[in-house]
C-alpha cells in the first residue's frame, strides 16, 4: 500500500498552508486530520503508519488522495470531496438575501434548492443554515395577527398613548390590565435534558383553573391583581378599587383595558362616573393584544411556573402561581 503514495508531494506553498492550518487553535477535527495526513506523507511516512497515527482506514486515505489531486488546497474544509460547495460572490449573496426577504424559506432544503438553481452552488442543509445566519436571517416562528385588525386605529391609539405619557404629571400613573386563566395542566416545553435519556412529564387530570384579573405598571413593575370564580364586572371593580387603595397619592390612574364586555358593563358605569373616582379607563383597539404589554407577563408566568412543571394538586398549582406574582415578579 505504501508504494502508491510515494508520488505524493507538496509544493512549498501547499506545505506552508497546511502547516499553518494544523497550528490553528480552532480547526475542525476532520480538516486537521486531512492536513496532517498529507504532511506526514510528504515527510516520507508510509500509508500504513499514517493510518495508524490518525486512526483512519486505508480506503479513506485513498479517497482523500484522489480528492486532493482534483481540488488542491480547496479540498480542506469541504464536507464532501467535490468542488461543488463553493462560496457565493457578493452579488450572489445579495440576490439570495433579497429573494428570501421577499419570500421567506420554510426550511434549509428550500435554500439549497434555490442556491443550486440560481447560483449553481451545491450547499448541504447545515451549510445553507450557516449561509442564512451569515446573511442576517434567523429561524423562527412568526406571530399571528388577527385579520380584522385596523392599522389606522392602532396608529391613532399609539399616538394618543404617547401624548398621554409625554404629558403625564408626577402624581399620575399608567397601568395595563387584562385577565388570565391558567389551567392546572402540565405544559411540555423545550429544555435541556440528559442526552439519550427518555424524557416525560406527568399529565394532570381535571380542568380546574384560576381566574385572575391584574394590572401592571410598566414604570415600577407593580402588579395589582384579584382572583375570583369568574372574571366579570364585579372583579373588574374590585381590581380598580384595589388600584386606588394601593396608590393613595395618585390623583389619576390611567388604566388601559381591552374591549371585553365586563369592561363596558352598565353596572360598572355609576362607579366609574363617581366624582371622587381617580381611575380612568382607556380602551385598546379591537383585535390588538400585541398593544397590551401585560400579555407578555402572562407568557413569563407560564415559562416560570408551568413549563415542564408538574403539580400533583390544584392547591400546589395555585400556590406556585400566586408565589410568582407576590414574590418572584417584584424580586426578580
């Protein structure tokens, strides 16, 4: 076997390049093995010795030899032994970026197919993923927005909100209010688990849930909430009364709410219209939950309390939810 490698010799340029590659602190193990194999052969080592040193098979060394003969130094760093997976030019990258900005790719295979068809370059799926990240893309899931949303009304609301905040007096405050109904259910979520170990989360029987109505101050992160058998005009009034009671020094408490029916309930109006009332309701545009920041708090609550967590009893579940609002939120 050694005789067929006697003709392997490197030019000075190739030898210097491969020696530099082997001295790099961070280099792919496969690339390092390829470079070291040809340096050893060039130094006069026989094929059998090279295979033993690098722990590779003789057929692998044969494949590397023929690949190197055809590709030269560009052979090092390729995932396969061809010259097909080259780098895109600046113009080609601009074309790829523009195309997928206008028509997002659903997966790396679509990127591979487009680059092959338009740029005559063959990328692996991992190479396509790296290419997309280099071009400024991220693999993520888009959020759904209601089709009925009125952009003009949303823009008007944002302008009104900004005007309110710019003119807010020192003795006034703004909160965002909403209701949440966490169910006593185990919620599987992505996480880091021991590799090779089957991972399972105990399910929870029953459909019990909490009904919480809260208000969040974005300046201080003060969270005011009440809990009831169901959310209605009475719980809304209780929560608003608690807001006034907890903020005695405020002359006006601006509360942003959605258009739930209990916020417009007739039995609530006399209380809201009372002369001593400091609470003032402001209504969000219809179909615009993304304009209510408290929605993000519900997401944080679930990540902290319910994701990959099992509570054997409803009381344990309730305690964990309230502990998040009363301790974790103000402390962390």
